[in-house]
C-alpha cells in the first residue's frame, strides 16, 4: 500500500490532482490507515497513470468517468470502451497533424527571414 504522497510522486501528479480524481469518481475511495491517511494499491497507481495519459490527450473528466463506469460493468462494455479510446486516439492524431502543419508554417517563416525577407 502506498500513501497519497508516494502515489502522486510515482505518477507525476500533485496530491490535489489525486484527491480531485477521487472526488470526481475516477478513482474508488481510497482505503484508510489507522490515522485516516489514504492508501493506494499498485492497481490504483496503474489506473492513475492511465487517467493521466487520457487527460494529456485531452479527454475530459466526464469521458474518463464514463470509461471507468464501463470498466466497472465488465467485459460486455468492451465495444463501447474500444470506441471511446479509438475516438480519443483519432482526436490526438488530428491534433498531431495540425501541429505538423503549424510547424511547416513556422519553418517557412524562418526560411524567409534567413533569405533576408522582412515579412
């Protein structure tokens, strides 16, 4: 079992974020020790790492909660979970393409400056 501080450090989140995810129902309420400190398992750490990944791809807290609820229902929800992840993957791929386009524009601007153009 790991304390909230250990978990936050391991996952790369702050303690407030871990508490936030728990308060929003993305994490099951933590077990508590005799001093009422939150305790987490390896499985919960893995889940937090995945939550962080999903958030970094732009998935909303509501969508992650929907995904979490589907996981809790069981394997019958696999098609819906696959769809959620595929949709998020496509959004991320679209963003990558947009960033590539922006990078090309910046490179073009730099080339003009290096040629002595002033615009």
